[in-house]
């Protein structure tokens, strides 16, 4: 992890003899942007007057793309409007003359999408010349930004949202746990003892679970095992169940206290309906992965999906939204799991099989057919 001294050296070199690649690297170090985000960033995405940087696209390969396919602009999975620190705003304003049109890419100054390697060539050359660190990459710059913000006391919810990581906050927590600070006194502070927070105060990592039945208990245990949520509560129409805060229909009134919500209902159609309602109401619907699940880093899943304990998912698997992959289920290379489907415990989805949207695959099945839709 880069130290503050190393970051200061990098900042100094990036602000001398400025050229487009240095502007891009400066944004990675001082705003935590990913390489794919800063590569896709254009002049039109930066509003200097408002002090806002808009993340709308990333540079990458489309769905099903391989390493041999060309990189292209694709919509970001985490679009957001980022306030720029004053120092960044001033730096951009001072160097805006490097870009001759709104379509100019920040990394190159040209109107064609730049290759990723432009950034690494710059950083490698800088590191070889000044011997700053063992290695220097755009990801190292992002990690330094995250470390600095955690050490400065930025709350985890705000930081994950800024980074576009609020669907998978466990990734940040696991890597940067040593830099997080606990406020134990806040745990025992009662409502009457606490200071009233302004309406625009930072939100916290509180999770609302819709459904307090059997699936709800599995989701709760998974969320607790992940270890990033400060408070967890249930909504259920049976308010006599333990831990139930309110009925399902009253979810919106709890948005400020519980900005994240997850539907824990086995009925696939109802899970879809409620998940869509949550997103329309402004809740963040995360992906939950139990720490004992083994999921390929290349696998991406849609909002509202849960990987339960001891689930195994191989590379090149496509996972839709609102999917339940129950305990000890296995999904092999190249399989497709459709939106709001339910793969029950101990099931094996063989290579290349397709589980259709809304399908339910019963316990301990081995699915080898090309398409299955067991409802």
C-alpha cells in the first residue's frame, strides 16, 4: 500500500509538465477512479463550474467479450455524480486547455477511445525514474485514495457509494479492514442519548431484509457473516416474527435509516416485484456473498442475488438479478442463471447449461440439459 509520502511524491510529478495521461492518473489518486472509468472519461463528463465529475461509461468489453475483443465504451454498472475536491477542481481548470472538444478523452486528449496501456506506460516510466514503490499502477493509486479516506474517518457507506462499490461493500471491508476505526460507544448509545442528525447526514451500512421466514434467516446469517452492516432488520406482514420492524408495504418510510434492502422471499415472481419496488423507491439492492462461497472474480451478478454458504461458481458464468444460489450449489464454466431464478441446495449446474429466468431447480439436482425451466 502506498504511503502518504509516496503519494505526495506521485502528486508532485503528476502536477509537473502536465499532459493528458497525468491528468488521468491524478484522478485515480485523488478521486479513486478505476482504470476503466478514467479511460472512458471525456471532457463533457466534467462540470468544472459545478465541481462535479460524472461517471456514465466505462471502457471494457461487452457481455460475453473475450480478451481478444476490442475495448469499447459501455454503460457503467455504477453511474454516479462525484463532487470534486477543491484541489482537483483547480487542477482540472488549470489544465482544461489540453482538451480541444467535449468529446476529447481525458487520458489522451484525442476523440478516439485510448488503450489501457497509456496509463501503465506513464506510471511504469515514472516509477523506474524516481524509484517510488515496488510497483505502481492505477489500482495502487485507487487503493491509496481508499486508505486515506478511511484513516480520515469517512464512513464506509459514503466511501463505497463514492467508489461505485455499494453493491459489494465486502470487497472494500476485507481489503481495508485494518484501516477502519470502530466507535464502540455508539453501539450502546440510546436514541434519547444520541445527537439528532441533520437530514443530509451520511447514511450508514444498515440493511433491511424483506421477508422474515426461512429464506430471511439465511439472508440475515449471510449478511452477518459478511460483517459490514451496522444494523439489520426485517420487514414482514407477520409482525409477530422475531426482529420484524414493520410490514412489507411500509418499506419506503425506513429508507433514510436503512438505505440498503434485500428481498428474502422464495417465490420468484414476488421477489422480482418487491426488488423492482425497492429500486424504484431509491434503495440500494446489494449482492450478498457468504464468506465461505467460492466465486470466480470474473463472475458478475445482478442486484439482489445471494451466494449462500459453500456455493461454488466457476469463471465465465452469467448470473442474473435476484438469483438465489442456495448452500453448496455448484455452477460450472459457461452456465447461465437467469433473473429471479432459484437454484436449491446441493444442485450442480453443468457446463453450458441455462437456467431460465424465473425457474426453480429443486434440491440436489444435476442439470445437464441446455435449457431448464422448472417452475
